[in-house]
């Protein structure tokens, strides 16, 4: 093989080599345990699959970390992670997080749940201040001022990061009311096997829908994500992701 042949071969091969070795790693902070949105053991779930499906085709490599919201926020501020999930304007402003917020990517629909036998009636958020209430970390930031005021007025309000324990405590009658996303509640109620979850319940849709997305430390990556998210929705792949977990 002549020198010229070697040079030509190198020029032909090198673009493909560089393309396969220049993936940009993105460290993304997700919730620790939040079915069907996050399944840490399998690196999957709605929020994991959406950002992976959107950015992987562009050469980004998603490295997922799973831990509670407060730690995610701290690590994002310390630049230990590049992207943080479960963000809306309320949480970004409440936690003083700077960056570039994506378009709406998924929606939580939080409900208050009580055992029917306790005859609890809730018509507005302020009614919750009269009951022991178990919620999830930083709910007061996510759900707005009315919820935050109720939290301050309720001495029996607590938050816990393991949402399976919310459901267990409700059915064990250790707490009057729990507050969580309706899909997460359905998942835990179906999959908890060590306690009786057949008791009748009442659900109260007090909070409305909570649009969420991702906060990026890079405007370019955020813009790339928004473009790809639109494509996922137009192609039907976005719906397929939801159908996979919610059917």
C-alpha cells in the first residue's frame, strides 16, 4: 500500500471514528424512586425515557443519578450534574436554581387520598391543615402558595422521599391523608404485597395538573432537547413512552 493510499484511507475513516468518540455526557438528576416516572433499578421510567429518547440521537450520552430532590438541587448548584428533572417555575425559583428550563415535558396530577372509613371530606387545599398529611419532598415548592401556606399552618404535616411508605402508612391508618401523583399511587397500591390495600379510598383532586420538565445548565442542550421533544410528539414516540408505563 502506497503512502497516498494510506492517507486517503485515513481521511475516509477518521470522520466515522471521531463521530463515535465525541459523545457529550450529560449527568441527569432524577428522583430516587418514583414509579412510573422513575425506576432506578432498570434506568427507565417516563422521565428517564423521554430525555434519553430526545437527546441520544444527537450524540448525547445520558448518565442518570437517582436521589431526593433537595440533594439534586444542591448538586446542580455545585455543578455536579448538568440537568435536573421534575422542575417547573415554582421549584426553580423556590430553590434559587439558575439555568434553562425546557418546554413542558410531562405532567404530574397530584391527588389527596384518604381511607373512606374515616369520612374525611376535602373541598379545598386549606382543608388539609386539619389532618395529618404525608407528602413528598419539596411539595410546598412545587404546588404553589396556597399549599405552602397550608403546610405552615399544619403541625401534623410531614414529607417522605419513599412514596411507597406514604401508601403503606395510609392503609395502616397511621396518617389521615397522603398527597401524591395519581399514577404513582395506583402503581404502589397494586404492587405493595405485605399489607392489605383493598380498603376503599376517597380521592380529592385539589391540586390540578402540575406541568414539569428539565432544567439544563446549557442553553444549547436545552434548545436541542426542545426541538427533539417536539419531534417525539409529532412522530408518536412520545405517546408510545406513556402508553408503555400507564396502560
